[in-house]
């Protein structure tokens, strides 16, 4: 099969009105990836050589997304929305180039797998000129019904055009089809618009092929896989199915998910072996977690790399560009953004590490802040190997703390600290000897005005008198 050439035509010209969103329908995300990206990823996995994406007018963002996933994709614009067959014919130039088989896929069907696309392609290989992907619908309402005669598929009837008896058929059209390349245009050009909606229905291809003595076949898949998205509620359903696929795949690969139903993954989340993820963790796009790392409860990770045996959380936030070295530790309520932590480095309770790097074995005390933003631009903070930053310090970037240097707690560090030095950048402690509890508490704080000084003296006197 792999020797056959294939053109995939992805229909994405729908307006998506029912999503009630300014974002084009196929750009809505499921598991952190657009619907279109899911479909195109499956298309790529099915061994297709060429891909045509049909978009509506003013859909630059959709075209850009298509090219981002498949740089070689050809984008065609369907200027008027006149039905699924009309949309396919917007890619006529691509069809004319010739391919052994042609796959037609809806851009709003993100759960379709490469395996199923391959099955559709092989159906064409063996005997048929048209292959249709069907499913048994729990509720067939709204779907086209597959009309069979023995093993042959003779027609697809859209709900609106179906008779009472035909509507009782529960084998429905999932919307995906494959054509033998040689005959595709011949079939498609015969499709008319004499139906309830006045549209050019792609589904008519089946009856037309039958009339041309060409065989059409139906393949079956699960309803999940052809779940089309028209509403936000259907988007959430697809998210749920996708999340379970990703969780199952992660567990299959040896990841421990203590409460999988509370862990949210992205289509591109990558795990090593023996990783443990505690409950209520969210993975945004672009996260890689190496072997033996532990992600503790209620952490949020995005665009981050977690090294071997590292520990994150509970309640940690890793933002894009966070790179944690092997065996490093990021504690509770710590946030790391665009910064690296070296091997064995530690960031404790409530620290913020933004823009910079922390050397191997360094310790960032509780409440330490990398002050990376001066109100105009971002600057970097570099903490050397084995350095120790005392709790509640502010490192004002750009600034560099040398290897094995020590910063006293509560310091505000604005100048570089040489390697091995102790830096103290805080008000000195003043001890008042002869002070009794309650002595100043009843009086207002002393002010540097003569009046206040006088008042102080008087009261002191009054007190000694008593
Ligand atoms: C279609 C099928 C129906 C099937 C169902 C499965 C047809 C005629 N009907 O119905 O048999 O059961 O899908 O979900 O094919 N599109 C365009 N341009 C157009 C029209 C549609 O690009 O002019 C795209 C849409 O963006 C969408 C896809 O084609 O991705 C399907 O169109 P839609 O109108 O949703 O078809 P259904 O009525 O759901
Ligand atoms: Ca639809």
C-alpha cells in the first residue's frame, strides 16, 4: 500500500457559526492542539504524499495553521459555501495532478486516527472505487445513512432527504471517504444540487459510482473517532475522549498517574520511564518529563523540560522556557519562567525564578524573587554553582551571583556578587537595650519633629514620676 500515492483533501471552509466564537472552528484546541492540527497529524501518519486544505474566504489564520503542520500543504479557497462536494472540487487542481487514491476528511473531526485513514486507503486498493467510513450511531439523527445491498454500498441518504424507513438505519456516514484517483473527478463532476438543501453533496458520489458500475464499500469505525465538532459542548466531549487516549497511552508507556481523571495532558506531552504524576496536574503544550521525575499535586506546566529524577511541586508553576536539571527540586508555590536550574539545584517555597539560570547544587531560599522586569524590559539573573540565596531575597536583574557565593536572607542584591563572597544587602538590625514590652505600644511612633520629641520627653518624665 505504501507504494501507492495519496492526496488528502481536508475540508475546513465551514463557518462554525454554532461555536459562537471569533476564532475559526478548526482552530479551536483539543488537548492543546487545534482541530485542524489533529486532522493533519493523522493525514501525515497515513502516508499521504500531498495534502490540499480547503478554506473559506478570509481564512488566513487557517491557512497558516495548515502550513505550520504540513509545510507542503496546498491551500484552496472555496469562495461560496455550496456543499461538501463543491468544497472538494475547490481543490480540482490538486486532484488533476493525479494520485492513486484520494482521501476526503472533514477538518472538524479531530479524533480520527492515521490507522483508520490507512484502512480507508487499503479498501480502495483491493476492490472498490469509493470507500466510506461508517459508524453505528447511538442517535442517528442528523447524519447521512448508509444504504447497502448485501456487501455493496449503493447510496448515502442525507437525513433531510431520507424516507421514514431509511431513517431507521443506524449505520451512518462518518463523513470520511476515499476515492480511486483515476475516477474521482469523473464521479465528482456528476454530482448535482437537486436535494433538500440545494447543495452539492459529496455523499451522492456513492449512488453515482453505483450507476457507473463502480463498486463502493463501507468500513466501520467507532462513533468516537468520527465525532464532528459543531458546538462548544461537542468540543468538550472530544477533549474528554482525547484526554483518555493520552492518559492511557502515558500509563501504557509506564507513567504512574495516581488519579488519571484529574491529570490533563497535551497531544505533545512527552514522558520518560517511571515518571509519577500526582493528582490535579495540568500539562500545557511543549512539556517533556524525563525518567523518574515526580510531578506533585496541583502543578501547572507549560513549555517546560523536567530533568531525570527532578521533583516539581506540589503547587508549582513551570512556564515556557523552564528547564530543570537532573535531580533538581522546585518546591511549593514556586514559579519558574525562561530559566534553567542546574543539576541538584533547589528552589524553595514561594520563590520566583524568571529569566536566568541557577547553577548546579545552588539553593534558592524561600520567598526569593528574581526581579526580572524593570517596567520596560526583561533582564537576566545568573546564580552560580553551589551558591546559596538566603530566604526572602530580591535579586535585581541584570545581576550575577558567583559560584559558591552566599546571599544573606532578606537582601536586595543590585550589584554582582563575586564567587565565594558573602553579600548582605539589607538594613542593619538595631537593638534597643533597656526596652520593656508595652512601653512604646501605647504611644504614637516617635516622629523627627521638635514637637514629637518634646512630647516624648514629657511623657517619659511623667512616667518616671509615677
Ligand atoms: C456531513 C455528511 C453526512 C455525515 C456528516 C458526518 C454530506 C453532504 N453530509 O453532514 O452524511 O453523516 O457529515 O458528520 O457530506 N464544508 C466545506 N464547504 C462546504 C460545506 C461543508 O468546507 O460548502 C466542510 C465543513 O467545514 C465541514 C465538513 O465540510 O468540515 C462537513 O460539512 P457539514 O455541513 O458539517 O456536513 P454535515 O451536514 O454535518
Ligand atoms: Ca458536521
